[in-house]
C-alpha cells in the first residue's frame, strides 16, 4: 500500500501586508518547493494559499517546519497556517496532485478551514496516528509561535545541517559559538529534534500497520 502526504496552507494576514512583504513570503515558499526537490510538488494559488503533495510522507513534518521557519526568519516576521494530512493512496490516485479528491487532500483542506488561532494541525486516516499527531503538532506550534526572527534563523540553519557542530553552524551565521548556542537553546531545538524523531517512529508504526 502506498501513502500520500498533503500540506494545505496559507499566509497569515496576507491582505494586511504590503506588496513587497507579500512577495517576499511567496518567494520564501517557492524556495521551499525547490529545496524539497523530487520529494514533493507544490503549487501556489489564490495569491496567498498553497498546497504540497508528496509521495514521501515521512518527510511531511520536516517540510512543515521548514515552511514556517522560512517565513518566521524574515524581516518583518511572517507566518503560515499549515494543515498536514497522511492517508493511504491507490496507484490511480498517486500521480494526481492538485484539486485531488483523495482522502489526504480532503482531510488537509477540511482541517485548514477549521483552524482558528492555531498555525499547525495534523490528520491521518489512522485514528491513533491522527490523535497523537494533533497533540504533538499543537505543542510544536506553541514552540514555533514563540520564535523571534533570530531564533527562527538559527533553527532553520540547524535543521538543514543537524550533523554539524554548534561552532560550524555559528560560522554560517557569523556568530560566536556561545552566541549561537544561546540562541538555538532559546529556540528549543532539542524539542524540535525530539518531535521529528517521534514523528519518524510513529510514521514507521503506521506504515507497518
């Protein structure tokens, strides 16, 4: 059985942004689409909304974190709402990306419409995975919503280079090792790392089922 992952999202308060800021946000989102490469396909529609379809749903939470960090690190800081969904997909459905009526697309769009102040939510066609994922994503949402632009930048650099030392990461940002460590600790990077590890373990259990 194959699995599909979908992220449906939009830019928060885009109608209140000036055109330069809105364009900066769209450029950041498009940059994520490019960075995800062959793992996913993304489209922007209605000016501030977008959707990502992936045949590698084990990467879905990483993609969501990258999307948020790409906007949170901007000056001025911006944000996105993201609805993540995973569901089984038949071979007939797999090549279809946008405007798809498969379960992953339906769940993702439906839960985005239901979001209010939250910025991150999760659903799946497995009830236990959906319940666990929703709780963990809510906690992750709280962490990410408290990030400053400096924290988001440090976290973004770390998540792309998790095997590098703090000294090496600090050099990328032109900071001292101690300064980088202070910022990345305030960004609760170990909690983000724990959530990504949890997601991989839980997804593997879901896949095995």
